C-alpha cells in the first residue's frame, strides 16, 4: 500500500449494493508482499540516505514479519540490501496502488523473479501478504468511473446548451448528442483515469471480479512456490480495510464498500488455499484486527480511530517528534494508537500481530508434548510391575501390592517445543500369584494424573488408567519375564496462553488417547549370602495415540490439531545390587540399579494443525526426544512382619539432552 486515494470512496454506493458474491527449525525467513511486510525496500529506493530504512509504521518501529524473524533468531533485511524481504510498499498481487513508482514489482513479479533465481530453501519459513493495493487500485478505478459518468453528462449538457445558444434547433439535438457522446466519453474517461492514476475506469462489477482474480492469482503464486519445493508458507488474509481511519474518513458507505472488497478477496483466498494441501500456515489478520478495533483497550490501545501520524499522513515518512521527518507522532502514540496513518499499523499493532503469528507457529510444538505424557505414565507403571517381577525371581509368595509414585518431569526448551514442567502422580494396585515353584504371574491396575505447565503459560492435565499383566519364570540365578499394558488417556484443560498486547488470551480444548505396550526382561543374580548382584536387560515397546481435537474458542487464534502417534522401542542394559540384612526383627534390603537406555524410535514428529476460522493445513516439528539416556534406581525395602513388606525408592533419569525426570515411590505388599 504505497498510498491511498480518497477517490476510492466514490465506490461506496455502487459496491455496497452489488449482487456479486463477495528459537527454530527454520533456516531463514523469505517474504513477498506490500507495505505491511516491506522492511525497507521503498525507503532504500526513494531515500537511500536515510538509515536505517523507514517502514510503513511509526518509525523506527518494525513490521510484524520482522518481529517474527527476530523471535526465531533470524535476521530479515530488505532485498535491496541483499536480504530476503522482497516485499515493496505499494505492491499489489496484480495491480499496484495508484501513485506507486513504476519500478515497484507486483507480488507476481516478486515471486516470478525469486523462482527464476533458483534459490528455493525448503527449510525456510516463507510469508506472503498481498491484496490491499489491488483493492486500492480497483476501488480508485471504480470511483473514478462514477466521477467520469457525472462529468460526461455535465460536458454533454454544456456542449448542447452552447450549440443551442448558437442556433442549433431542438430537432437536431438528439443527433448532436449521438455525434459528440463517443468523443466526450473518450476524452473524459482518459482525463479522469490519468488523474486517478489508473489504466482504465471500471464498474463495481468489474472491480469485484478483478479483486477476486487477484486473490486467485495469489493462490496460484503460493502453488508455484510449493511446486518449487517450499514447505511452509505464512499466508495472511487481508485486514478489514473498511475499519481503517482512511475508510472512516470517506463515510459509512465507502467503508462498507471497502469491507465488501476485503471479504471478496479473503473468500477467494480462503477457498483457494483449501485446495493446496499441507504447508499453508493461515494467519487471520482480518479476524485479529476486527477484535482489536472492537475493543482496543483490552489490548492496551487508547485510540483505534485516528492515525498517530496525523490525518493525511504517510507513515513511511513519519517518526517521533524531533525526527525531522515530514510527519511526526506524539510521545507514546506508537504504543497507544492502532493506526500509524490511514491504513498502516503502529509499532505496537505490528508487535501484537507478530505475537499472534508466533503463537500459531509455536502451537504444534506445545501440543506435541501430549504424546510424551502417556509414555511417562506407562513407564512408571511398568517399572512398578518389573519390581514385582524381581520379587518373583526369588520365588515370591502370592500377594497383593500397592505402589505410589510422584515424579517431576522437565522437558527442556528446543527448536520445536517449549520448556515444560510436569508433576506426575501414579498409583499401581496389583495381585501376584505364585503359580508354581518357577512361575509367577500378576495383574495390576494403574491410575495416573499429570499436571503440565508450558513456559510462558498454558499446559495440560492428563488422567490415565491402565491395565497391566505379567509373567515371570525363574530357575537358579536366572529369570526371564514378559509384560503387557493397555491404557486410556484423557487430556483436559489443554491450554495455550497467548499474549496479545496487554491481553492474555487462553485457548483451550480436550482430547482422548490410548497407549499399548509390552516388554521382555531378564537377568541373572550372583548370590553372595547377604548380597546379590547381577546384570539385566529389557526391551520394551510402546505406542501412544492422541486423537485430534479442536479448541473451543471462536476467535481469530483458536486452532485445531491433528491426530498424533508416538512410538517407542526402548532397549535397556544395566546392573543391579541388592543387600539383605537382619536388623532386630526386620529384614532390610537396600538396592541400587544403574542402566543405559536407548529408544530407537525417538524421532522428530510433525504435528498437523490449522486455524478454526480459515482453511489451510500445516505440519511443524514438535518435541524431539533424545535417543540415549541413563537411569538410576535407589531404595530400601523392609520386611516389617512375616507377611508385610514396605519400600521407599528413588528413580532418576539423566544424561538426556531433551528432558529430566526424578521420581520417588513408596509402597507395600502383603502375602496371602
């Protein structure tokens, strides 16, 4: 949007009543667009001596996509300075805004030139945002057309009156009008079009068709980028241009007409991206701006109706008072106003939009952690039954047992997921039967509760219930056994907390899931009277499935998430040491265990997501677990009576670059 023209307001009546259907996995950020994304190209082209380059905002503020790049730890600079921001102020998808310098490339030209250079980076985050200048162009052409029709009638009437005054009889007037009308029409249309800065005048129906064509062309450009290998593209829809100060200054009908054109463009864009497959990251600028304008104070703004730089200003020439630029804003206005000029956002409004974009990019990584939670629950439950299998390896009697476990799990921040802390509570209740002198079997019920908190806000709660069964065979110092488990998971209060200016918004949802697993374990005891020790090995697999779900909100930031599956195949190799000492009437058995573990299925997973209110599906990498880690178990069991034994223990998870886990457990078993 290089500049707008008030002549566009003349379209109001004709358009309003028209019947036409209206920290990161990314290597760099590549941008195509107009002044909403231009971080210096127009400034460098027209005023290269001004450094740093000016933007279409309350300078020296940044545009939203710059802030997004900064958040990702990436540098974004204008293409004229050798960077990857190819956006230009004034650029349209097909038609640049009237008054834009002829050298400014349209979005079509930007994308075509980029693809011709053969520099597609599959690991980059791409962004495309256009259409506003097409609206300004065609609104101007339509408004100019309405003005031209009036001038044509006035000119013809004036020439007829002059001719009659010179003696033209009334009977000759119709023929005279027919003779001069084509000439007058051509001359007036050419003069008005030149004055308006458009190639040709348009009717409202033509304007609407051209706006729809611009949106369809943007969809085509996105498809070309995907075909060339682009994997992830931010696609911004248009904000409601009818709610800008420029639109309001032109009257209610003009504003309503501009809203209608915005909706036509967005409708065509939304329909088109719905056909493009995975890789479209939709950004609902229309919805977000509407929410801010409707309640600006909730987001920290005091003014959403006037431009901070003053009426008739151009924000690319606007800076703080004392900057020497043609237009200035009062101290603090860059943070308290929504609009810098008639159509462009202030520094604070751009920052709010970037917060929104970042929340969309972060969401898959946050939700990917849901796949890890049941894995931690099942690991705790299977560890409890493996401990009972160790009792069976020594010929344990038929018994019941109870184990209570509290664990603190910390997922470290990574490119794909936030730092997260989880408090995990697990209860295991079971029965173990001494079937023969060498065989024991048991079943157990596991109940788990996890409360996780994302760094920066949000989290989830998991309630998990599992059924487990196991069988142990032992002879001499050797033992081998197998076990299986199946569980149902219920996630509730899955929350994403999003900072938008001064507002903290919470999006929430719930999901169900399941997990199925099993394993084999075996080892050997070397017995030295009151001390025994020996190696052990375990192979365990787990499959965790979390169903997709949709967040309950109906605002611009509510999202949906696809089904996810986390597979684990864990091999463990370790050594145990256990003592047996009589202390009075009590038998104390301290134990220690150290193991190395490898999960050969610990791979990166992509989480599919999208916005509730828009088409477009994307998949970003979430939490990536480490493949190798160590575990240590320390504890003490005490035979309190001939039939009852209790224990207390600690389990630690270490040398893992992705997470830490420390848990404490206690329980008892009672012989029959």
